[in-house]
């Protein structure tokens, strides 16, 4: 019953992952805590399962449309393996209320990053393709500075995934655009591959802890898979800037609620 109550939010998370390549997964933890009634540690573990499977589901239509750079995505994902394992270890010893308070801050950062990314990409959309179904792949530059940026960004994303149970798309997409020169559609599609890799590594590190409630995880994941399929078909067909602004506002509202409740609990 708790999983069914949280399922509409799972659908919303899937839509965001499919249409924007990230951001939506950050809502999974507060939804699982305050709607499904899970603890912070249970919610972050369940979130990893949901986000990983939903990302794989959303990867298929992006792959068919030529918006996934598999080589770069694998390298970026593997760069975050150590961070994912470290984050998972830190999560087990974290105070639940302190974890949620830190998570509320992360949601505010994610909201700001999503809005900033949209503003920066607006000139590119005005002067080039809108990023529809057939994205033209850009040439990939590889030098020492680029490799360093990918390793650093991958490690940060892995740490965020392991500790908070989030995909980190709000970090991955800008990193792929700025460090590797990807177009926005390519970055959105490739980010789903990176998220799936990091989520799988972090989840594998927690399976022995027995923190997965399948009665909640399965319906939440099913709703997310429906949402990511819908969102992937929206990618390139709607004005992403409008969707990002509304979603960022939702993130800020949830962050304020989460931060207030966790702060009062710590007090």
C-alpha cells in the first residue's frame, strides 16, 4: 500500500529522467521517506534500485535515436566506482536526520544547477538543432585536461550516488557538455548510462545490509519505468526550459520541507 501511494511520484521521477537526463531521481528519497514511510538509509538504498532500473529503461529510446555515447559513458561511469563505494560506506554510519538535512541542501544545489544549465544551453538551441530524435554526434576531444575533468566529475557523481542514493544527472549533464563538448541531447542520453552504472555499484555494496523493501520498491520502480518511457519521447519535442523551471520550483519546495523536518528532529 505504501509503495502504491508513492507510485505517482515514481512516475514523475521517471518523466524527469527521460526528458531531462537527471534531476528527478533526487525526489525519490524524500518521496520514499515521507510518503512510503521508509528510514533514510532504506530510502537511499531503494532509490538506487529505482534510479538504476529507470535509467536503463530510459536509455533504450535515447540509444535508438543516437543520443548515447557509450564509450564516454562507460569511462565516466567507471570513474565513479570508487566514489560510489565510499559513499555507500559513509551512508551506513550517517545519522538519518543529518543525512536528510544534507539531502535538502543537495536538492537546492540541484535546482540551481538545472536552471543554470537551461539558461546556458538556450543560445545553443537558438542557433542549432533542437535535439530531436536524430542527434548528430559531436567530435570527442581527448587531452590531459579533459581526462582530469572526467575523472573528477565521475568521482563526485559516484560519491553523491553512493551516499545520497541519487543519480547525479544535474552534475553529469553539464560535465559532458562542458568537458567533452557533447550536444545537450547527447549529454541527456549518455547521462542515463552513467547513472545506471553508478547506481548498480552503490546498490551492490548495500545488498548484504537487507535494506530493500520490495513491497515498496517494485511498484515505485514500475511507475518510474512508465514515466521514463513517456519522458524519453518528450525529449526534443517540448521546451525543456519550461519543464526545468517548474521542476526546480518543486525541488525547492520539497527541499524546504525536508530541511525543516530534519532540522527540528536534530534540534
